């Protein structure tokens, strides 16, 4: 799919919009990620293990923008309009983030890995579902992506249910792979064929 033909419109029927992420989102995205990573159950990485700086994030977003098979999308709250001006306080506040990360290895170039997070106060409100639906549609139209993979904590029943309803199947289970606050969890590996080439 060419950059000019790809879907870039907002989902207007929701209280949030889904759109492609740009390098201009780096500062807002870092703020969002700091909030997500402060929850030990939200990611394999903890906040103190991540290096969140503007330069690195801008480079990561630039690579996603330039990649033929990479995608970064955000769910944002629209800016509020007061008179003829948009308020600065809520300017594109991020409530969800999804990436499809490509690989450089030729033998798995047809596969991307999905990573997604949703801000805790916006969970169970359709944000994750809309992000996943957008990503699946984009990947199916891409022409180069044949499979999407992901991993999810075994105790994250809401995410497991969402992914299964979106056509992902369980492909493996890494026993006791995650240890949070002295408790073990399995890591569930899931995949979905896109209908690409």
C-alpha cells in the first residue's frame, strides 16, 4: 500500500480518535508511556528499565513512519474548542498506543509484532478494540504483512478475550515467564494471519 493511499482518517463516532502517530507526538507519547510503565501489570518492562528521552522516541517514531511494514497509531482525545481556539491542556491527549514492529530478518520479514497499551481510565471503553481493528485492517491492506504476533500476560483476561475475538489464536505458552511482586504468570504467545500475499 502506498503512503498516499493508506487509511488516515479519524474514527469520528467515538469519544476518541484513532490516527497515525508522528514524530511530533514524541513528548506526549513519553508522558503517556511513563504512566503506563508505572503499572507493573501493564508491560514486561518497568519504568526504571526504560530510557525515555525525546531524541530516542522521535527516532523510533520516524522509523515506524518510514517503514513499509511498521505502524504506530494512537487513540487521542480531541482538542476542545473554545470560541475560535483549541485549548492547549487537552491537545491530543493520548489514551491508547499500538505499534506493529517489523523485523530486519529476511526469513520473518512477513511478520510484525503487535504491542499495545491503553491508559487505565480508558480501559473497557473500546479503545483497545478500535486500535486492534485499525491495525488488522492496515496490515491486511499492506500487501507485505502476512502475520501479526503478540504476547500477553496470562492473567490479562480482558486482553486475551479482545485478541481472540479479533481472530488471534494461542500459539504457545511460556510457563512462569513473568514474575511480578513474587507471583508468577505465564506469557501467552498469539498470532493471526492477515490475508496478505
